[in-house]
C-alpha cells in the first residue's frame, strides 16, 4: 500500500512539473512576442493621416520619409525619453496627401533676414538738410510746378514710420498699372501684357513674395484700353474706382505701387550695371497737386491729396536708400504738378521702370535691386 502511494505521488509531481514547464514556456513565448511587437516601428503605410507622432528608428527613417513625405520632428520631451538610445528619432506624418503636399509652399522658406536701413553719417544728414543741395541732387522739378523748402522736412522724413505690418494675414502691397499697355524695345504686344510693364510688375511681385515674405496683389486692370483700343486719355479717371474697390476689399493693403515705363528720345539708354546684370534705371515720381500758372504757384483745388507729405517721405527715403546701395541705379525723383494715383493711401508710389528703348529683360533685372531698396524702407524696424 505504501509503494502504491509513493508511485501515485511521484506521478503527480511529474505531471505538476511538466505542467509548470509548459506554462512557463508559453509565458516566455508570449512575453517575447509582446516585446517584439511594441518595440518594432509601425510601418508608415499603416499610419493614418491624423498628424500623429510615431516612433521610428534611424535605419528605417530615411526609407519611410521617402514613402510618406515625412519630416524630422525633435522635441525636448522625446529627447529625454530616448536618452539611452541615440539611434531613435521621431517623424511627423503629415495630415495631407502626397498630391496635396506638392501643392503646398515650403514651411521652412528662409526669407531675407538682414534687412536694415542704410546708415547715414552726420555729413550725409547735413547735406540733406541743405535744401539747395537736396533739390539739385535728389529732384527734377517740372516747369509746371515747383518744389518748396517747406515741402521737405528731412528730420521728419527720416524718422517717419513707413514700415508695413507683416504679422497679419492678407496682401500688404498692391501693384497696378494705370498704363498697362506700355511695352519695351523687344516686346511683342500680340503675346499679351506680360510682354510689357505688367510682366515687370509680376516679376517684382514674385521677388517680394518669395524672397521677403510680403504678400502682394497684382491688379490685371487695363485702364488705358477702351473698346479694345489703346486710350491713354482718361486712364487715371478709369483707374481710380477700380483701385478703390480693391483697397476696400483688401483693407490689409498698406503700400500701393503704380508702375509705369517712361518715354524718352530714341537715342537715350537708361541702363546701369547692378551685380553683373544690365538693369533699366528706376525713377520715383511725385505729384504735388500744385500748378505754376503765369509765375503764380497755386494748389489745384480739384485734385487734393491729404497724403502728400507721406508720398514725399516715401520717395525721399527710397531715393536715399538707393543712392547708398546702388548709386547709379535710380534717376532723380521727378516732381510734377498733378495728383496721378498717389492720393488713395499714405504709402503710395509711382515708379517709372526704364523707357521704350530698354529691353524687357533689362526692366525685369531691375526688380531685384528695387525689391531690396523697398525692403529696407518698408520692413526695417
């Protein structure tokens, strides 16, 4: 009886030990599976476009980035979690499809960051405060009007805030052309307005947006065309209602540029070499709303401009900046009698880009230095 009991006990113990071994083996296998499952990265194809952050390894991150258009995303919290593993990185899976990503602008665009006002010496300022010097070196005054010493306050102009606010959304600059049909020596008008001054305005728009991060609205209005035919007479009157409507629709616009091409004698070439490129010379233009009749200078009552001081300060600062950066790039500021398109915003500018004797490429080449000059005045703090 004792031998039989011992045999049963031994069989029980063997069964128990065997059972424990089986359970242990299953537990170890399950633990290994769970560890491998949670330690391995999710395949990118299995991650939905929800903007979630998933862990990836260095050896797989490059391949996954190519597949899903992901970008590296490193944060302090992730760095602290990965202190024991320098090979682990985090990747951000975009919420956009691959096709949508192609249509988006780059999020890390580097805009020009070294924008500073030009430095003036004490001698520079003293010269500018000499009205006779300033008038002869900065301005050409049409005989139909006159520029008075009381028109120019150098201290006020130098300290006037002409900057625009880029912190809010919406276009900040409006470019339009009262005379959009103005062409250059090699322009082909049959190919459209892109061949002339409008195409030059588009070049300036692209540079201001892509290099300086300034949103620009470029108007396509044809104000010197009536019933399909060129008609310069009355263009300013036709332009104003349309431009005022744009300014009402886009209250974020702070700077208004009316861009033209000048007309000169056929033997005149308005060019300057800037950074190895032949550029058409630029001329800033002001209207004083003041007419000289029979030797008597009087305001034109029908053409008021409450922003005359700001107009003059803007062209003054642009001319001064251009003279410092590109000494022969600009012609002298032209002063004429009338109002033109300079009365709808304080920061209004009329620019002549070369003349009919320039090529369209020379005119487009001028937009790079012009944008640089503009940025120094409207973006400097």
